[in-house]
C-alpha cells in the first residue's frame, strides 16, 4: 500500500547542504511506495520526514500526527532515509 509521508524543512544552518536536492532524491527513490507532501492540519501520517541542516535542534514537530519521525541531516543520511521510507 502507498504510505503517507509528510515533509518539513527546518533550519538551513548548513548552507553547504542542499536540502531541496536531498528531498528530490528521496522523493524520486520512494515514489512507488510513498506519497510525500507538506503536512495538512488534522491529517495523520505513516511518517514525518524532517530535512534539516544540523543535529543541534531537538524540535521534532510534535504537533504533526505521524507514527514515525525520520531525520535527514546530511547527504550521507539519504540512503538510510530512503530505506526507512521504503520499509514503512
């Protein structure tokens, strides 16, 4: 079944990390398994993908109803993030 994944971008603390490019790569790699969109009020999600530029922020968008939170902090995280979404 197609999974529902919300995405949030935070920070931009690391200008050398292109968060938009990371999102595109992840979205394309999981397109057959998950629909990724911005979160809508009152919706529930299988996962919330948080793409951020640093590891220092503890904020996980707790107000968004998602069964799992998946962090993508740097380019090296992309393969693991793709695997987590594909295995939801």
